C-alpha cells in the first residue's frame, strides 16, 4: 500500500547556514530560502524540507537520509570543490551500493549513493 516518500523534514538551527550548505551540495531551493523559517528543495519526485528551530541540536543517533546520485565520485569531488568536508570517502558497500557520507551543519548525516 505504501507508494513512496513525499518529503523528509529536518530541523535546523540556522536557516541561512543550512541553505548555503545544501546549495553547495547542488540542491536547488523550490520555496523558502535563507531568510525563511521553512525551506523546500526538490529531490527527484520528492522534497527535502528544512524547518528553522533556533537552538536546535540533534540527539544521537538520529538516523540518515540517503540520496541517490548518478555518479557518487563526481558528487564527492563536487562537495570537496565547494569547500565541504565529507566524513567518508566514496566506497563500495557489501549491500551493493557505492556511497559517501557528509554531516550537515546541524549534524544530520547525509549519504550520497548509487546501486552497483
């Protein structure tokens, strides 16, 4: 009966900082933006939402959001070129995905992956 995920919403403490981070990863703002309390990025057929919560700090462990990309190594190089610091280098996993991880400014773990 489940058909898909429409959106994932993450709490962030500083919207401008978070929007800058996600834009540097290649996300494009669909609505909201640096001065907004709620921002939406289109991701394929769904959305990644950010909601501003001043003073927010995530509890650990909180989980992970996985984004499929066409080329994991290119996404990794683009993140480095944008001045970001992924927490892992690209690797092939035993579950047959190539991936790397990066933490957003509020400590949310993001994975960029492609099935092998």
